[in-house]
C-alpha cells in the first residue's frame, strides 16, 4: 500500500503541475490543450485512486473475499458510479466532467468497501 500510495501521490502531483503541458504530448491544437488542461484535476485524482484500488482488491481477494470483491466492484461501478455519472453528465449537463466524477465516486466507494473487508 505504501508503494502504491507513494506512486499515486507522485503522479497526482505531476498531473497537477503539468496539466497543460500533458496535452501537448498528444496534440498541438490549442482547443484540445485547453480541454485536457481543464480535465487535469480529474486525471490527477484518477491516478491517485487507481493506484490504490487494485492493491486493495488484490489484498481482499488474497484474504478469501473473491465473491464479495466481485459484488463490491459491480455495485460500485454499475449501481453507484454509472448512475451518478449519467445524472451529472447528462441531466446536470456537466458533460465529460460529470461522467468522470461519477466514475471517481464509484472508485472511492469501491476503495471504502474493500478497506472494510480487509479490516
């Protein structure tokens, strides 16, 4: 966990510091660069959470909670993350940011559920 959190924090900081410059790795178009830079905070949180979540899943699976992990994963993504993302993205008209926030919410809930299993 310490290694995963450390790497997650390093890439979190990199995404925040170089949010605007990251877009130029893929395109020289100013409009694309602006769109990517506006999403860099969400990318930073994704890097952090997605560095922690697989380790938590692995520990819970290794502890014998395979079926519980599967239900937590399905529930968090399809019952929590996707509906919140659809509501924020389409109903509240936040677009891609709303979809992304919904999925991040699902990952947060997944991490929370897996921490509860491990304890």
